[in-house]
C-alpha cells in the first residue's frame, strides 16, 4: 500500500504563533520544515536527515567559529536554525546572523519563555493537520476518479478529473513506433476512440523506445537520537492502489523538438495546454518509462512539474502541473491504474468476461490468466467502484449494494490478482489464492471469511487452509451442516454465528449485529429450543461453529413461532 509522505510545514506558518513568539532574524523567510531536532553538538550533521528546524541554545563551543558551524548545517540540508535566547546567550550573536545570511540559512530567535518542546509540538501538530488535509484530498480525488471510471466515456472522464484534482494538464499518449525517431505518429488505437476535442489537442514529439533507464541510487539513512517529542500518530491512510515498485528514472535534460521528429497526438487530453517547451519536455520524459524498466519518471521545466507513468500497451500517462504536493503521486497512481484497466487490450476483457462466467455459469477457467486469484466478498458503506479501484481490479459485481440488507445483504463481490488489504468503511472476506478452476471453492471461502469478519467486527478476514475442517470431505460437511441447521432461519443463524464468535458475550454480539442485547438472548434461546441442544455444552458449541462455517446455502426453515 502506497502512503504519501507527510507534507512539510512552511516556516512562515510558525512565525504568526504568538505563544511561540519566534522572530525571523536572517536568511530566507521561506523554507519547508520536515521535522525538529535539538542539539548542542559542535557538528550535529551526522544525526540529521535534512529538512529539520534545528534548535540550539548556543552552549557548544562551535559558536566560536560560526561560519564553519553554519556551513556544516547548510551542507547537511537543515531547513532553518532556531537560536534560544538565555540562559547561555542574552542575544543572538551578530556573527551568527551574518553567517546565516551568507549561506542562505533561515535564522529564528526563540525567546526565553518558549521551551524547545513547545516549538517541536507546534511543528508536529501543523504536520499532522497538513497530513489530514492531504489524506482528505486524496480520498476525495480517489472517489471522483472511481466515479469517472464508471461513466460511459471513462477514459476522458478520468483524465478530466485528474486534471481538476492536480490543477494541471493530463494526457494519454499513444505507443510510439520503435523504428526510428522519425517514425510517423501512431494512430489512435481502434479500441480507444479519441476524445471529440483531441484534433485541437497539442501535438508533441513522438517518443521512441529507449534502453532501460538506470534506477536512482538509494541514499543511506543515518540514524539519529531525537531530543524532541515524536510526531503524533497520523490518521489512517485511505487505501489506494499500488504502482509497481520500480524507482523513478532520473530524468534527462529536456530535449527540444526538432523537425526530424514527427509529432504525435495524444489519444486523450484534459486541462490547460502547456507551452511548447513543456510539451517537448513531456515527450522526452515519456521516453524514460516503459513496462519492464522505469514505471515512472519526473522532471520540471520553468516551475512546471512533469510526470510520466508507463501503462499497458506501451501507452503513457503524462502530467504537467504548476507544482507538486506529497499526495499528487498517489492520486496520479490511482488514475494510472484505472486508465490501465480501462484501456487494456483483449486479455483484460477476457478477465472481465470471466467474472460474468464465474457469477453466472461458474466456468471461468478458459478465460482467466493462471493466477493466483483472490475472491473478495465485501459489505460496507463506501462506493464499490472506489473499492475496486483500491484493490486494483475491474472484476466487480456490485450485487445488491445500496439496497436494504434484508433484501440483498449489500454484498459486493470482486476478483483480483493482488493481495487485498483492509479498506476503510468495508468488511472484507478474502479467499485463499486460487487457480481459475478453483474459483467456485474460493467464492465459498470468501463468503465464510466475510461472515467471520462481520461476526468479529474485523476489517478483513482471510481464509486459512488446514485445521480440523480440512480433514472432513466438503460435500459431507455441507450435508451435515444443512441437516443440523435446517430448523434455524437466517436471523437465528446470523445471531448464533456472532454469539459463538464472541464466546457467548451478549453485549459484544449485540454491538456486532447492531441489535439490542435482549434480542440476542431471545434468538439464542429460540435457536437452542429449535435445535434441541444445550448451548452451554462446549461440544455442542464446537459442532455448531463448524456447521455454520461449512454452511454454503441458506436452508429454507419451517415456520417458527
């Protein structure tokens, strides 16, 4: 699961805080603060990651050579220096301000009444608030992209929503001919009709295939011993689909278009059209990505941020935005997954048809890839399309979603080749990995796993192989379950399953089912009467628990009082 980085805090956001009383003395007024660290060391750089607001009272002898001290901080990537006045120094040393001006390091005065801890807490609070805003923006963008993907014109709709979310230009670029840079533009795929407005879309240079881009080198992380409170725990991140774990390719210098390169027209485009220099840089950037090498690449031209995402069929999703926030890559990754699924060629269509066969005929083996596959049963209050996008699949049966539970159960069924993760607002039951020929069994596994998830109020339950249940023939187990549970109606079975899952707790069962505890008592007592069993007997409880797990079909009960 991809998690966007925590947004930094602008240095200017700390200055208006009257309780802190910070004062800007020297250096630039703008900086991005990624953390806080307090140190009285002569050279704290081995313990810094970069982007910190470094707090010091000037107790170290290093201030005897302020030029070297500030130079080391600047080389370590410190965002700003906060100097605490008193008890060591009555005022900020003048030479320190001059050195900060010389090296371009912002210098803040921390008044005597402001503890360093208060500064740190304020920074962490502002970072948490910024992260919450960013996660909310990502969630809203994900929902709007999923809704756009369900429209009759899904590809241009997704691009339009992406352009609106990022405030820039987006385009789906066609595959280029590998023959030569002067190859004619590749016509739009017949499977993806061009948008009505595409004839007027900007033409950008075609991008031939290039050798695999080298991966960006990894920077080693230097451990530190923090001397300030840690950041508060961030809220849960909305689930979004993951892009392949391939590092960004280092972007080359933008290549200007030449007359020797035939232009290519985007299949679809949305948002304000950038200038020719940006379009030329987009074409150069698109050469850096392809499946099997770098999946993403970034660059910037004159303050415009560029990004390219490799897609199936050698298509490329290109972006040109006025800036970049930590959540932009996550939002663009959602769009890239949706567009990959929407523009996939015939193999993916066969997978979509396989879901229909799975649900209607139970015979998907001839149309699906070997897998392994996971069947997911879900119930929740969210948008099924957004859930499918988060799980990286279009193989979705929304079923009775949006209808009363008593009529349809609100069940959503999905088929995915990814390992599902918990999703906010949903309870998921996940089958064991299965080959196409085993999907009927996997469907039953997912249903039982969802029952356990709902009974235990757990976001996700996976089917686990083995145990005593695996020693019994499934057909015989189902027959025994149907016979044993025949006297019970669906409400009795649901209540009994939850009651057993919660070890006979009336209150926890009532909370899990959303009913009154007296209703739980009445249903359990009625079930005991209908079954003619003593539910206090552990053997009886065990037998009923296995029967409820083996149950696949609802048995029509006889009339009950």
